[in-house]
C-alpha cells in the first residue's frame, strides 16, 4: 500500500469522525473548509459527503 493510499485512508477515517478537520487538512483552511463547517453544523451527513468528495477527488 503506497503512502498516498495510506494518507487517503487516514483522511477518510478522520472525515467520518470530524469532516471539517479532514477538509482542512486536505484543502487548507479556506473557503472549502468554511463551507464544510457550515454543512457539518447544520446537518452531519451533507458535511460528511462534502468531505469525502473533497478528499477523494
């Protein structure tokens, strides 16, 4: 398993627990992070889906 695959797996695990943290680690703490934070605060599932999209693209 390559290091890149291990990093993605770790980010997916973090995304399940705290989606905004995973997005912040992957994309930085900018607009994408704020969007995910808002989605996560309003509803957990949209925040999780958005985090997985950001991590896996």
